[in-house]
C-alpha cells in the first residue's frame, strides 16, 4: 500500500467540555508514515485532538467520527500499519487483513488499535525513577514482547538515537528534565508504534540536542511510523513535518504545506519589545565557589555544580542557559533551599543583612521564612519562589483556589478574585478568558494554559526572588510575548528579581539583562546584554 492512501480519517470532529466547544468541525486525512504538524496558540485544541486520537475516554468526540484503516490479525487481533496487509502476523502466524475501525463507535476495535498508538505528553515524565535508563527502555520492549535476546541491543540503539548513551546506567530519578524527556521518547519508540503522538517533544531541549532527537523521529517516519507533532517552535514544525494543521480556538484556520502554514502563522508574531530598566540595584544574591557533588552507585562522583561563583543584583532578570544536564536546575534548587551545597556558599540579602541559604535544606531550618527571626521586612525581602519544570497544580481545587488559598494568599474573597484576574491577564489570558477559568479545575485547561496558571501562582506570591525553570517550554510565540511582559511588569511594579533557567535562547536574550552559560557544572561564559545592546 502506498504512503498516499489514508491511514486515519477525521470527519467533522467536535468536542465540548461543559458546553464549551474546544474542537469545531475538524476534518482531515492522515496518511501512513506521514509526519503531520499541529500549530496554534495555547488552548487552540491541539492536545485535545491528540488525546482523542490516543483513545482517552474523557476525550471522546461530541460528534463526528475517526476511522483508522489498519492491517489486523483476524485470529489474535494484533494491529499493524495498513501496508502490512497480506503479511504474516508476527504474533500468531495468521494473515493480516485490512480493516476499518470506527474508533469511537467500536470499543473492541479501539482497544486493539490503541496498542499501536503511542503518546508523549508535555512535561510528563512517566519513568521508573529508581531504575536505570537502560531498564526503562528494556521494560518498554518487554511490554510489547520484543524478542528477549534482542532487547538490550535495541534499547542501546534507541538510547543512542536520542543521545542518552552517556546516561545508560543512571537511575532515571537523577536525570535532568531534558534528559528524562529523551528517555520517554526512547520508551515510546521502543513500542514500535504505527502512530506516535508527540506533544512538544523537544520543547525543553537545547537546540543541538533537539536536532538529534528530530533525526530519531524523522528516521522513524521513514520506517513507516506516522507522526503527529505539536510545537510552539516554527522550525520544529518545518523540520519534522510535511503538512500542518493550524487551529485557533478549536477551528481550522489553514491546512497544507508546513512551510506555507508556518510562514502565515509567524506573521501574527512580532518581536518582543525591549526597554532598558534603569533601576537595577545592589547585589541581591551572592554565589561563591558553590559546589554540589553527590555519589551515585551507578555514576560514581557526580559534580552537578562545580565551583560556581555569580552575583545577581536586585531587580535584575538573570538568565541561566546550557544544555540538558549542565547543572542549571541543580544550582537553582540550591538557591530555592531544596538541596544543600556540598561546598562554598549561597547568600541572599535581606535588608542590610546577608543570610546563608545554601545549607538550609541540610539543616531543615528554613531561613527564608524567618526561622532565624529576621524582621518581617527581612522575611519578605528574602522570600524565594520557584516555578519547577515538572510543576503541578492542586487537582481538586479551582483555578481561583490555586491562585489564592492553596498558596497561602489570604485576602478577602472579592479582592482575591480581582487580583487573580489581573495576574491571569498579565500572563496572557484575555479578560473574558480569565473570568471564565477561575471556577474551573486544571483538568479543564490545556497544558499551555496550566503552565501560565503555574506562573501566575509565582507572581501572586509577590516573592523577592522568582526562579523560573523553563517558563516558556510549551508556549507558542504569541503567549511568550505576554509572559515577557508579565516578567518585566512584576520586576517594575513589585521589585522582583528573576532567575530564568531555560533552553529558549531567543526568549532569554530578549528578556534578560545578563546571561550565564553553564557547561558540565561550570560557568563557561557570562554575558552582559545591557552592554551589548548599548554598543549596537
């Protein structure tokens, strides 16, 4: 069967959640082995469509239908891509036959097809934390009954493809977020799916590593796997896909050649405007010869942070860039008093006094919250809040509760609601949308919308220092402009100091005053962007 024949037929799909229509009359054909891009702003319906194709029960269409045309074994029900029709089933030896499965009307057929559909979700790292990287991939091969004598070789090939050979014996729990993302991809490819649904597969990876991961995905589509990928990076859509579907508020704006669709989408996005901020103050954070070493039975001595010295000033937006696993998150966790230093010191200025926070996690004494009895003004001056890469919202609470009582913001209800709506607008929600989502739970929002709510949580706390780990990892270019504006507004209006940990080089260079580049636990380069801008 040729690549041009339909593999998945999507016909007039609509989806409503509590009367809110999130997909509206979406129709298209997906061919076997075809890489398709999904483009659109956060909340456009991209992730909803992916979950629907995955067969997740709560994403059943309100109307319309999805037809999978597959090669199915009449004996054991094993499913392969349609071009395998007429071949012998690898499980029982019967001959595979072409079958059309009406995905949401044939529950038994959907169950069989789902086994051949893999999904990789944004910022969701479903790994066995205490087991090694190699075992995590071998387990996936075992689950699909891959020949036992070939599992380790295949696992090695997959880890090599996603550039994770150097971490092969590490426990997954010790990996950085970007490294976990690559192992998740290797696990999904190990399932040898006929369709891979990839939701921002390289959103939190540095450019060089992302290119290698893209190669692994492209090679898989050449081998016959269909790929549907969402990304806020236009170059990712262009590089990975041939055709692209552009969604806006659940409706199809344009469908066609990826390059043409991306070019039209990018016309909506202007450059992030940059204004110099004149009121950067005295040093606020002093990091001196900071070391974070630990010993792993698998890795030996690991130097996650290796003799780093930095000074970050009050009201400064400071960027920390580097490849996955370079030590960025380890350094930020020390600053946030989650992990203790091995050597050196990390201090934060509270008023006129410097407070050592580098050993707080070790002693269990939370200095930043006044455990050493600084004055009330000093408590506020040293408070640190962190937006984690693997963030989560309180699942059974409304968005309003997530922004107020759940994070300790105790103010009158009416004022709390007004402040929450104001903060939500500052991170990219329209006034109407902010009003609409306050009574909802996180399950009713898209992944990108949840990320903006998590950022709003940080700003609601009005900390002296905000550490943002990959704040734009799953955001479209338009939303990133709102986030840039909200960070600058929080700095200007609240006097906040920001440390932005990111792989998003363009965003960091647009927003930050200075940037430190990390490599192998060390500072490789320090750039003062104010000086560079002043000289151009």
